[in-house]
């Protein structure tokens, strides 16, 4: 579904993504993990074409639609959740005939049934849910979720994780970047851990893992020399 080969990106001569390669298979829930400032969001933005890469290759299946939930969602504060989704649906040219039903379905899916509230009055968790709904518009084959459960309370996190599980069961391919490793262990099949733009190791879900993902993460991230 997606292959990244030797990705590179620098800002002001500081290398933030350094020869990074990984691939994500169809139907997988892939964990893209790493310490703060490791280069995860930068890599995601390169995959989405939001920023230019300095080197490397990104190969995707032909004509795939990628849905994206950003790390810090921003929507015009004077719009309601419904209006935000309507705006994005128009950009995506979703036909008017099924726009309204699709938006209501997505608001319900993410637990934002009260669509009269304006974004300026949204809590952090509500913003995250709206960003997730926005990423699902148009039924994308690949979803990239940058910290989808950040800022949610324990129940909200569980609901989002269950929703991601449902999306997985419909065959979607999902990349999740998160620091909440419990969530990752619940939902992801495998993943990679990066630091300073370099891959430190891989993680595979298994029932007989000797170490928790958190232990693996800390060992890998601590072990590298600055
Ligand atoms: N536009 C920019 N200009 C300069 N430096 C940048 C820019 N964007 C990102 N960086 C730097 O690139 C590095 C990687 O940032 P990035 O946001 O990709 O990290 P991250 O892995 O997503 O971290 P976090 O887990 O904290 O979200 C950081 O050192 C950051 O300061
Ligand atoms: Mg980030």
C-alpha cells in the first residue's frame, strides 16, 4: 500500500529525517513511533505531499485516497462540526445528494451527535473527534492519524481505539503515530520506532512478547548515543 525508501529532510542544515525506509501493507494498522522531535510528523507531511522531501522515494498504490487527521487540528472557530465537514466534503466533491447523510453518519461514528456547537466551544477531545471524522470523509483506503487519542480521557480513548478497530475490520490500512503505547499495543499489528530521524527498531505484536512495547521503546530510545 505504501513504501518509503531512504526519505530525507533537513531544516536549516539540521537533519530531521535521515535515510528512513519502511513499508505498510494493505489492511495493516501500522504504528509509527518515536521520541518527541524524532521526525514522525515531518515524515507524514512528506507522505501527504504537504512538505517537500530532500531525498528518497514514496511509492503508493495507484490512485489511493489518503485520509489525514493532523497532530494539531485547526478548523475555523465560527463553524459548527457539521459545517466543517460540509466544507471538506465540498472540496472533495462528494455529491450533494449524499453529503448530508454522510456527514451525519460520520458525526455519529465519532460520537459528535450534537452538531450545533461551534468549533470555538469544542473541547480538545471534541476537536480530535472532528479531525477523525474529517479524515474519514470520502472513504479513504489509507488513513494517517497523527496522535488521534492525544488529549482524550480514558473512555474517549477507548472509544476511538474501538472505532479504529472497526475501521480495520472493514479492510482499511491505518498508520498511527502516538505516544500512548497502551493504545498502540491494543490496536496495531506492528510498527517502527525512530529517533533523530533514524529507525531504531521494529515492533511486532505477539501474544508471547517478553517485553511490553513501553519497555522496548525505552530501551531503544535510551540506547542510542546523542
Ligand atoms: N518547519 C520547521 N522548521 C524547522 N524545524 C522544524 C520544522 N518542522 C519540524 N522541525 C523540526 O524537525 C524535528 C522533527 O519534528 P517533528 O514534528 O517531525 O517531530 P515528531 O516526531 O512529530 O515529534 P512529536 O512526537 O513531539 O510530535 C524537530 O526537531 C522539529 O523542531
Ligand atoms: Mg509530531
